[in-house]
C-alpha cells in the first residue's frame, strides 16, 4: 500500500499537477490569477480545461460538475459527461475553457429569498480558481460560485470571497504604514474542528426522528451518560478506529489536511480537526469532510450525526472556527511575540478584532443561528448566546496598562515541576484556556466556538472578515492622515481599548451572574434564539457596513434573512410533525398494549385464585393510563398549534410563533413519552433507546 505522502492529494488538481500538466506560461498566468486576482483569457482557460480533462480521465473520471454551495447549507452538483459525438459514430472526450469557467444550473429550485421567481430559472456557476478541482466518485468537481441571472449571490462562496478581498484590501493599507510594502495579499487562515456522533445504522433506521430530523425527539436518559468523564480522549473503540482510518485516507486523497482525531465528551461523540488553510479552501474542505464522513460511516454500518444536539442530556456538537490573519510573506499578524506589550503592530490588529466583535456582535451571533444550534448555545458544552472575548491574563494586563498609561510589569514565566525527576520541565503558557468563551484568543489566533457542527463555516467567516476589515478601514483612514504616526497609533490603541473593553470577559461564561452583568451592566446583546438574532441582518448599521465593503447588497441581505427564518420554521415544523407521528403511531400503541398485557395478567390470576391480586400491576396500569392520557392531550395541543401555524404567512411572525408556541408544546409532548419509556419493558418499546444508540457501537 502506498504511503500517505504518496497518495495525499492524489485526487486533487493541485500545484504539483499543474506544474506537470500545464505549459509554463499558462501555469504562471493561472497562479497569478489565484494569488493576485484578475481574469484568465480564453487561451489560458482552454489550456487549463484540457489539462484538467486529461488528468481526470487518467484517474478514471467520466464526468465533470460545477460544485457549489447554495443556501441550503449543503453542496450541489450537476454532472455532465466529457463525451462528444465523433463523425465515425463514436465519441471523443472533450472539455472546453468555456465549460470550465461557466455553468448554467437551474436556479429556480434553490433558496433565493425572493431574489428569483419560480418561473425565472436561469442561474450561473463561475469557476473559483483559488480552490483546486478534485475528483469525487469518478467526477471532476470544479469549485464554483453561484449567482442569479441578475448577478446576486445565491451561494455561500461568493460573499466569502468578497469578504476575503475586503479584508486583504484594508489590511494592506495598515501594513504599508508599518513599512511592509512587500506584502501583496493577506488571507484569513481557518482551521475548523468538526464534532460528530456515530450510531449503528440498524438502530438509526428504526427511529423516524433520526431519519427525518437528524436528532432524537424522544428518549429517556440511560443509567449512565457522560457524568464519569471517561469517554473524552478515551481509547478509541475498534469499530470507530476503523472508520477513522478509512475517513483519513479518503480525506487525504482529496487534499484535506485532517490532523487530529479523538473521542469527545459525550458517549458516541468524536472530533476531527484539520491543519489551517485559506478560509475559502477551508470552507470547501469542511463541506467535503461532512460529506465524506457520512459516506465512510455507511461503509462501516454506521451513521454519522452532524446535528448540534442529537441527544438530550449529553453534550451536543459544535465546530470551533480557529481564525488567524497571515500575509503572503508568511507573517501571522495575530502572533504576539515574546513581548506583546512592545509589539505595536500586533496590538493594533488585536484591537481591530476586539472592536469588530464588539461593534458587530449581532452579526457574529446570527451567523451561527439555526434551529438546531439554538438547542446547544448556552448549554454546558457550548458558550452562551452572549458574545464576548477571552484574552487571558497576559493580554488583559497589557491592555489594562495601555488603557491607564501605566507601566507593564510583565507576566512571570513559570516552570512546571511535576514532582517526578523523569518528567520534563517546561515553561507554562502565560494564560489558561477558557472553554466557556464564545470568542477566545488561543496564542496566535482566535477560536470562535459558537458555530454549529452542521453549519457551513462560510457564514461566520464572512461576518468576521468583514467586521475586522471595517475596523482596519477606520484605522487606516485615521493613521494615513497622522503627522506623528507613533503618537497617533498609541492614541488609537488606547482609545479603542477604552471604548470596547466591555466585550472582554475572562471569567466563567456559564455563570448566570455573567449573563446578568453582560446584558444589564455592559449592554451586550443576548440573542437567545434564531428569530431573535436574524432581524439584525438588515439593521441599518449592518447593511451600511456590509454594503460599504461590497460583500452583500441590501437585496442579498434581505433575501438571506428571509431564507434563514424560513429554514428555521420549516425545520421545527418537520420535527413537530415527526413527533406527532411517532407519539400516535408508535409510542401510544406501545404504552396501551403493555397496560393491556398487565391487565390481562391481573384478570387471569384473579379468575384462577378468586383473590385480589396484582397490587404492583394495578399501580403500573394506573401510571401508564395516566401517561397515555397526557400523551394524547399533549399531541392534541401540538396539533392545534400547528393548525394555527399553517394559517400564518409572514416569515418573521410565524418563526416567532414556532419558538413561543410550537417548541413548548413539543417539550410538553416529550415529557410523558420519556416517562412512559421508563415503565415499558425494553422489548416492548417501539424503537431503540438512548442506551442502545449511545453505547451500541463497540
């Protein structure tokens, strides 16, 4: 078997392949487009297309597709074969530059938020040369952007590329003031940690809630959950290890830099983390990772659950978005160095992020707002819905000294002594980590921990990139006019710290006292649910900022607000209908059937002995009868709420009705069903339990 370095990226039309397959002038032209922008002429596009086709056919590909990321949250592809009829009745394999650069999928059936009428079908895909083409299932996949006939973005890739361009433009303005004239482009680098659950396929297929909703809508907790903390970083079970090994191989072939794998906190929960790469490529790779996870799981008789909260009572899954800012010359602008208090450039970029998060906390919150993530944010494994920044002791002390014009005395370097001579000594980090913080500085990058496990990372990075670009624009406007650059820089940093220190919090984000302080003392937003958060997308200050940097048009923002609210209400609506189906057609029959079985037994013993028997059985029958009535009544209440929902047209008000009326009634239906599960024998319960699902994969 080939070694990893030999097969890594073997299915990717990467730089190694381009050097080997393209004429030198074509290669240089393409690389310039990839790294400096600009368009390709027809001759270059044709040469690239021909080389791509030849390489793909050599690898066994028969089709090509423009692979894009519509507003459904997943990816889309329409396959076309390379074959073209030849005069002799056979076929030849062709692929032109025109086919590479532009495609024309039907745009009418994708979410558009009113940007397109149903009868207006034309849409375009446009090749993104910054992301390498790859082969998947014998198909050449060409990463593309997706837009409407009128040019509006109908995807998540286009705004991401726009935000990266805006961020680079403003960063370059600031870097020139520091004498860094050799930098041509600045990129946000991203490494998304992906959490997920694995369950047995046979059990999954017996639960309608998992099949239709991706999460369990019913389920009593087993005697053991995660309270022993024994699953986190524990020994990986053989079946899971085989899945992980297979997953790594498939991802490595696709050039995905899968690096770290381990068990997460909850039973059956795991994590995969990649090495950092450009935000655009990281977004493509994360979409591929989620897709490949599901495919590989199927090979092993497993199902990969990417829902944020598939099981109540144990940790859900997130996707920590690690973000840094690097120049094409290899400088990480968020690296503090050994003396961060003297690193003026670092402090300015640190301030830019602090200001961005404070000014646009609403945009960061709504970028991760979904029906599924609402179950997770604020729980014990996730940050609260209030956005704040963790900086750690050292940086907090540095900023405090600057704010108060006081000398910075430094942070003591502590050597760790573990008490055994055979163990090494090492210098302790100058700050601890804070797992309760939504936005934490972790040494040379920020970790945005609010992203949901099923989310595309494009959305949060669009908002983060653009918000930081806006901070830097303001800084550049001010500093470019300054006669005394160093004095103006100090004043700017000090003023920014004073104006935005409210967003910095180094304490316990799970503490109720913090939420009270954040909202009532500091004036931070607490947007607990998706309907709370999404209207801020069209707030005047946000529209002004996002349109100023040409990341979104006002029309595109309105459409996305509409699409995301519609997705929220439809998601919960499907869950509510699934609950009713399961309660009425599976749970109630099981509960009443078991009660009837107990009653028959009691009556049979009474007839045989003539004595009063069955005290235990009678009590159980009474409990089950009461629960059955509660289940039936709760189902009727939920059904009635859905009838009201069906009369509502306005997307905002119907989403709020879902939140305020439907979700509470779903919880009211679940409670007696879960109570009944504890009384009915396992063999009589209609679908697999939490114990079987969470502990069934060995």
